C-alpha cells in the first residue's frame, strides 16, 4: 500500500506565538485549515508521483480507485504521530499536544534543582515586565499560571497547559486534526486525579461522535512513576520512599560458613579461589594470589568482594559467572584443556567448578580441593604459533600480539612487552 504519514509538531508553540488559546474555537478552526492544506498538498504530490512511477500495488479496487480521480502513489498520506523524543531535540512541543508545564524543575549534578522556563514565555515575561526568578520558581511549584498573581489575564488565557484544558477541548482539538488525517491521531486527554469513571465514559463517547479513530486518556497520579511531573518535594519524597522499599540488601554473613578452595593458574600467577556458602546458598568468595601482589592482588580482591556482596543480595551465581566469563588480559594461560583468559575469568570458572563439584559430591561434603595444574600447553608446539594458541591481546589497542624473537609485539600500535 506504500502508506506514508505527514504530520505536524510544535502546534502549541505556534498558538503561543499567535496569541491564540488552545481551548478556543479559533484554535480548532485553525487546526482544521492547516491539516486540510497539508493533506491537499500531500494528495497532489502523491498523484503526481503515481503519474510518474505508477500507483501503489493494491490500488485497483481500493477506495482510491474512483473513475475520474487520478491514481495515488500512496494509500495514506497523513498521520499525527507521537513526537515526544524528537520534539525535545527540536526544543518544541510534542505533536498537537498542549504544553505540559510552563516551568518545571530539572535535577542536575550534585543534586541541584534548576528551574526550566518555556523560552517564549520567558521572553514575553521579560518584555512585559513581570519576570522574576521567584515567580518562575512559584510557577514550577504550581505547574500552572492560572492562579498566580502578578501575571496579566491575557497571558494566562493564552499560556494554558494540558491540565488547564478541559477533556472536551482535548477531544475537539483531536477531532479537528482527524478530519484531514488518513491514519490515527496521537493525542492524550489529561484528567485530574479526582476524575470519575463517568468522566472517562463521556470522553470516549465524544471521541466516537466527532469521528476520532482512537482516544487515549490519562488520569494524573494513576501510575507510580510518571514520564513528566511538576510540583514540590512532596511527590519526590514519596517516590524516594517507594524506591527505598524495593532496594535489595545483602543478607548478614553467618559466623561459620563452609566451602572449598580451588587453585587456578593465571598469567599473574596462581589464584586460590575460596567459595563459601550458608544455609541459603553461596554467600562469599575470597581470592588470594600466589606470588603476584600489587595491582593483581588488589583487583582480584575487589572483584571477589563485589561478588560476595552480589551473592548475599540474591544474585544468582550463574549470572555472575556469565558476567565475568570471557574477560581478557594480555597474559592468558591454559589449564585442564581450557584457556584462562584473566583473573576474573578464572574466578568465573572456579565458581562454575564449585557448583559442579558441589552437585556431584552432595550437600554433606565440604573440603579443600587442589585441582591438578599441568604445565602450560598449546594447541601447536612451535613458537611461531604461540600467539595463536594463547590468543594474547595487546593491552594498548586490543589487537593480537605476535610472539617473535622471544618477545610479544603488536604490529597494530607498536607495543612491545620487552621494551
């Protein structure tokens, strides 16, 4: 059918500039005229394209296949689509929606709250002489200017927000655009928190009577978290309390735990991984480097602490294994027929081995296990293919290291382990 959908964005901003209230007959008539013009030009262009390239494949027998009427390249040409994201990028109002709030608070770094003011309202307020930071703060707290002193009445009449407009005017504006829109119109009818079932019913019936293809209603506060909101700290405190109730917390560590220690061979030396559990399952992991110290030991300890915290907070061991597996360092080694890519990868493999051994041994058995560690093996014996066997990775650029002349070198960036 080759359907397309031309539409508009920034309707409320245009009404502000023209000084026309959103909830007025003048705005409804203007909406009908503008959308009718857009559709006429879209139809003319689609007909011209059909004359040049042919109509859409399903044209014959369609509603557009009328004797004496030129064929159409497109089955539909107009749509009022949701533009919530791109309208933010364009710094304008979304689709045909009214403005949500004249001023609102934005949370920035260091928990600071800044007042964002609609640019044209700010320009107008400064020009008319009633702008002040205190007034903008008050508007941000109220969400509307209708009951704030010091603002001219004609400004209040023009700068209405979605909650200032009655549901009837929301539907009438949608219906005005629907008359010249082939597809549906994206529009939300906003209700106050005290809206009743009867109010919703009246909107549905009115939308049906005026020819809308669909209607969306939203009662303020009907969801735990709203996409947009205004007002003071009352709602924010309530939301923070709700978030605190669902935050996970690690369970206390018992005085006595049982488990096993697994020896893993890594490029930094032997890594001893101790996995312990309590009556609820795995609860902690300790790591100890054999000969290496410094960064290698501190990093493995930090990872094991985070793993322990996650285990006691209810995170499944399999999820941790999945996250740690495959992390690479410049010095991987082979052990028991599999490659140990890094200390984190060794910890993941140790957790997996512990799980497998625990399941095989049964719940009564807790012992220290020292797995046999064969010497370094490669899939190819010659030194020329050592790099391919180990899969070594350049620590600077991530490229492959070439082992030649007794030294690992990266041809991508020039890194050399011997220099």
